[in-house]
C-alpha cells in the first residue's frame, strides 16, 4: 500500500509563530498562560500543556495580575488589551500579521463612520470576535451565503471576511450584494482571505483526487479544517476526518492501494506522521 503525506498540509505561518513564542517562553522556565486553545488541535494543546502552558478563558484572565499571557494567532478584541493594562499583565502577542492587518482595516472603516460593516465569518470564532471588537460590537456577521439576504441594501455595505473562509462563497456573496445594492448606496468589498489558506483548496483538491482513501487529520473545532475536509469529500467521497491514529478503522483499508494523509492549518506534521506509522504497523 502506498501512503503519501501532503506536503502542503500542516501549520500555517501564524500558528507556527504562536507555538514558537510559547515554546521560547516555556524554555526559559517562565510561567505562561494562553488565552484560549493555542491551536484547534487537542493533541498539540496537550503537548504544550505538558511543557507548562496553561490555557485560560477570558473570565479566568480577569482574575490574573502581574503574569504573562500569550494571545494566539486568531487575535483578540481591544477589550483584552485594556484588561491586560488594568491587571498589569504582560501580553505576548502572537496575532497573525494577516489578521492584524484585517483588524486595522476594519477599525479604520468603523472610525470613518456610516454604513454597515459586514464580516463573512463564523459567529463566536476567536478571530471573528477580535474583528467585531474593532467596531464596538456593531459589525454584522454572516456565516453563509443565505444570510447575506438579511442585509439592508438601502445602506452602504463594507464587506470583509474571516481569513480562513471559502474564497468561492465570498465571491458569491459579493455578486449577490452587487445585484441587490441600492443605486444610492455604496458597496465595497475587501478580499481579506489568507492566500496561505485559500491556495490550499486547489492543492488539497488535486491531492485528494490522487488516492483511493483520504485520511484528513484535524481537530473537530477547526473552522479551516471543516472547509478543507469538505473539499476532500467533494473530490473523493472516500475521505475520513480523524483526530488521530487511534480513530483509523482497519475496514477502511479494504481494497485500498493508495492512502493520502492531509490536514488543516492547525494540524501538526508529527500527528500526520503518527497516522502514517499506524498504517504501516
């Protein structure tokens, strides 16, 4: 049986940087807190927990004083930085540069006033909460193409996207707004989808088509993982989403000659390698 690991899968730049910053601090013997899971992958979070990383939520952060807190790649709203100032918390900021640029764009648009700031993204997702926070929680979040129909097309619309959303669906939304916006209103869209992620769609599509069975290794919380896995499934119906090697069902291998192993931007390479090793055992 031929087994291939997709070279294009694995941590994106933002996640890699956040993990490196955490490892550097922990290697110094410093106590380090992380606001939310550093990455949407349970096994990688557990590896870092064993190194000493303490994951907290926003309520727990309010109780902390004079400590170090890492902000992960997803970014955070201004209120988090204000809380850190009040509680004398040192922030180690690992916000992805792509997300940081997007936050600045949205904040600038909000400060300019007027119109609806619309964000195509997953409601409650950490990155989206950080983006909405730039607008004092006035931005409208739409999760899917269907929700675009709820907008007020008599008013100006400024459309942005969570960095890991589908480029095709974003373009569908743009097209719909263009067709329905009032002639007296302004519509502007800003393509803020990360190309590191967007380019994985055609790559993973080609990869999935080459194999009899696809094992997509990914934490089930990963927003980006869901998008990429659905693309694998579309191209190759014999695609399985697993969190780790223990979820591999031997019956999936019946009649299979080639297996492709791939993953999300939150999937560590070592975990894909463990899945390969389990198949070869």
